[in-house]
């Protein structure tokens, strides 16, 4: 990024200044091959800082800074983070002891990757640390993170020496964009203590503990399949889609994103006609016109489908847990997608905007919560609605994300016959009382018709 900035730093000087060179030289510098190669080169994502345009949104500014612990160089030494900073040394000691290796062996493993780890941060952001200070920071932070995740995964919080609310805040701080440690440091340290399968299990359990991946509901068919070995239904039970191996992530936040976005799902499927765009309609409004909601079989935010039927339609959405740290995590995932070297599909951003279109008021949250799509650990339904409305403000999604789903919903909404039938069914069959009232009214009308018929056509004796 620094070299690119130097190439782009073209100073326009006064025409009379002889030091400015000829116009031809200035024009040639713009079209220089070196500049083109920098622009066209696909750089590996780095650990960037949150873009200023996101920090300027006052309602979200506190979601990007750590509350109790600093990880990496960006917030190192902040005055308000010293309480947990003191826990890094005993946590590091615990990790080294349980690894069965000497501390010099563990530290030397960090030294081997420290040079590459420094390159994972934005250029110029680690200049205040010499090589020794940077390596010590990577060593303490890396051991602290791994021992913390291990205690969470093994449900052994007594060894942390922290109260429960502090542990919750540490979990939250570990998924901030500016609070990331290069994954290569974690991988080097894990290799001294855990086997590869155990490494993945610990990380997956820890991520699941954060609530980023809520528990998936099981249908009766899936529950029975545990006890019935044969597939009596004639088809495979839907399972979560396997994630493709795209190599090691840059940091934990990118790893979380990879578990929420199917990278093989190409959102940029080309331009569509204007007739495919649709007006935002809330969950309550869609339910009133015959759209039924169903929780998906995976956590992937890209697994959103709409299946129309003769009189109704089914919108399937991945389940999501909403708690105190949800806003912070989603905003930091959005901040990661906003960085210039991050994936450009804007999968998380597009999902938030789609959910924001479905949620306007507490009634919309109630509709999704009652179907198991929203798991509310935050508070009232209105608080959840306010959260999505606040996060979705000023975000720009991928214009082609969920285009097929939006188009199908719009076509359903424009079908007057379907709308009329849905409204009729909703009016007369939305609850047991309306069903009983409809049956009673139908029975009364039938009796009245029969009575009228016999009155007009009396039986002959």
C-alpha cells in the first residue's frame, strides 16, 4: 500500500516551474508500467484499520475499539486495557507449560514467523516496534489467545483468572478488525501443542461459543435418521455445505467470514433488467401476502432461497443469534469487506442490508423469531429491530446479491390472484378461532339455504 501511495502521489506544479519536467514525462508517469502492475496486482489481505467513513457514523463508533484487551499493535498500551494485559503473562506461562516444551523453544517458533507476521499489517503501522518488541508482542498475544480459546473450548474458565463479564468482553474484542493477530503466528504456536484436527476443533468450538454460528434446528426426519441407518425417504438429508479449502486465513475475523459466506457462490452474476428490482417489504407485510418463513439448514448467509407455490411462497433464511456482541462483530466484518484488499463480493454487507429490508419494527422480528430464524438474546424485539436498522444504515450492498430471490418475491407480490387467496386464507384460517368462526358461518349459511329450499319446495304428503 505504501509503494502504491508513492506512485499515486503525483504533484501538479506550476507551469513555470522548470523542476516539474515536461508534460510528456508527466503523462508518461501516469501510464507507467510499474503503476499498472501495482493496480492490477491482487494483494493478499492485510490487517487494516477501520476506514474513516465507517468510524464517522457516531452510533457505531464504539463497536470498533477493544473494551478490555488489546491484540496486536494498533491498540497496544492503551490505558484502559491494562487489567487484562496483566493476565497475558500467567496465561502464556500456562500455555507453555501445557505444551510440554521449554519457553525458549516456544518463543523461537514465534521468531521464525515474526518477519512475515509484520508484513500482515498495513505498511507503516508497526514502525514504533523494533524486531524484538514486535516478536515479544506476538508471543504474548498469541499464547494468550490460544490458552483463552482452549479454556473456552474445554469449559475450563477457572484457569483464566477473570470474571464472567470480562471473559465475554474478551470474546467480543477478539473479533475486532483492529485487534487481530496474524493467523500464521497462531498456527506456529498451535503446532507445538495440538494436532491439526484438535486445532480445528478448538477454533470451531470457540467460534461457536461467540454466537456467530447459532445451533441449527433439526427436523423430525433428521432426528429419525440418527436411529434409522437406511434412507427410507429416498433422498439424502440436507447437510451443511462443506467449505472449500482456500488456504489459511489472514486472521480470526476472516475465518469467521469464511464460515458465513460461501465463496463459491458468485454474487456478481451480471446485470439484470430493471424489472427484477423490487421494493423493500417487511416480514410482516410478506407474511400477510402468503410468504412463509423457514430457517435454513446451514449458517451460510448466502443460503437464501425463495420457492413459490400455487397460492403462497417459502422464504428460507439462515438462522442468526442476536446478542450483545452481534452488532460489533457484524460491523467489523463489514469494515473488513470495506478494506481495499479484502474480497469484493460484499457478502456480509449484502446480508445485513437484506435483513434490514425485512425488519422495520418489533412485529417483523417476532415473525422471524417465531420461525427460529432469529434467536434473540439481546432483549425485546424492538431492540433487535433497532439493531438491524442501525447497522444497515449507510451500507451499500452488492447490487446483484439475492437478485433472484428479490425478483421471485416481487413477482409473487404482483400476482393479484395469489395475493387475494393469501389474504383470504389469512383472514379465515390464521388462528383456530377464525377457522371455527368460518366453519360455523358456513354451517349456518348451509342450513339457511336448505331451509329456504324446503320452504319454497315443500314435500308432498
